[in-house]
C-alpha cells in the first residue's frame, strides 16, 4: 500500500506538456507514492469564452481550474502534499497551500518573464496592476513549504526579486529521460553532409528564421537544415520541415540521432527541454545566451553560445562545427555527460519526490 498521497497540479502550455508526461511516467516508478493528477489546460472552453476576465487572463483561468482540481482530489483522499508546476495555477490556491504542505515549481519568475516579454509578445500592465501581481506571487511563494527552480537563473530571480530565502529553494531541472534519448550507437567522425537540427514550435521566437538565413550562407559547405516546428516554412534546397512531430516520439528521437548539430538561436526562453533532448542524444549545442541556457550550453565544453539576433556570429559558430567533425564529437560528448549528470528526468523526479516526502512529514504551520 502506498505510503504517500501527493496531488500534482500541472500547467499544460508550451514545454510544460512534455514535462507533465515525463513526470507522470517517472512518478509511477515509486511504489510508495499514490499520485492524483490535475492537468490545467490552456483553452477557455465554450462557457469560459463568454466570461471576459476568465477568457483573457491565463492566471485567473489556471487558478480557478487548479482550485477545482484540488477540491476534487481532497474529496477522494487525504493529501500528504501538493506539487504545483508552475506558479501560475498556484497563485489563487494559497488557502489550500496553508492547509496542505505544498511545493511550487517554476522555470522563471514573473519579473524574469516580463524581462523576456518582447520575445513572447507580452506587455506589462499599469504600475498598480504590476504591484498587485508582485504581491500575489510573493504571498504564493511564502505560502509554499518549499520552491523548486528549474535553473540557477530562476533561483536567483526568486531570491533577488521576491524576498525568498536561499535555503527555501532547490534547483531541480526538468530534464529528459536520458535512457530513452541516448543514441543507440556511439557517434563517429564523418565528413559527409552535416545535418543541423532545430526544434521549436514558435519559429520566430525560437530564432528559426534567423537560423534559415545563416543556413543559406553555409549551404555551399554541404549542409542540411532540419526544422521541427508548427509553423509553415517555404521549401528550398537542403531545407527539411516537419510540422507534425509528436513530443517524445520515435521519429523525433531518430531525427536527433541522425543529426550532427543542434541549434536553437532563441530570442526568449528559460531552459528549453529541446536542449536537454539534444544533449542526451550527443549533439553539440549552439544557442543564445538568454534565461538559464548558459547552464547547459557551455562554450568549449558542450557547445557554443551566441548573442540573440546576431546572425553573423551564429553563422560563424555553425561554420566552425561544420568544418570540424572532431570538435562536434568533443562538444557532443560533453553535452551528453552534462545532461546525464544534471538533467536526467528520472533521477530528478526522484529528487522531487524525496523533497515532497520530506516536506509532508514535517510540522505544518496553519
């Protein structure tokens, strides 16, 4: 019989969908945990679309849905602890968080998200609204028993901008299941066609259009560019586009395994899961220095960092890897080692569960 009963409230937007799938798979490995799942969908629904604030404000919509999900869980069983990912569905659930020991996980604070706002087409509101938003999030972080940051960058934001004590925060990246993303056979030196891979739903924000421009300058070197995205891209020689790839699917993993370089010149991101997937597959990483990306893309060790929006530097970084197969192998091996050590989702899920178990046992102040 399971010893711990945990409720999981998981935001279902962007890369959080894949994180939720990985978490559900890995939590099932712990026989001592009986989980209840609350998946907080983005869509407003037919009735919700008639309510102005509900349909237009994701925090309100997610918060209401989270409260309802927790209520359903509590009616079925007594929860020993709650886990929220991200803080968005947690903000309106502080009353529950004061009753049930809770951990809130996030990959960026609202202040950090605002700083990346242009890339996400996100604009800040008037001063009074931003102060109110800040207070709500500070109170949410205070109500949580513990916080889990997906990167050291996110942890710094909590300490600096929200008055959270350093010791209240653990850095546990989401990562990927390394065993299923690792390449079946070791990579070997080759001087044939070099395949560059990009994986990003939002082609503009993730820098895909800039990458296409850089690719055109490299095409005479014998290069292919493979784009996994939901956006439409006109075909041209050496360019391959995949619009219907499913996360964690075999065709997607095969594409990682058959490629030579992974490139994500994003304008705005926290710590994209695609970089962990590429690292686990043994690919050298080329990305921009935004958010927490420098924690996985380390120049000279796992890949090359470039400034966002700098097409010339991006093309130069890619050219250095295209022309040097030995460097590709060296940096790809470094990326695989780093992901295996720090970004293995199976191991990090167990760290999270151990933290939930620890917090669920301690005294909880009402």
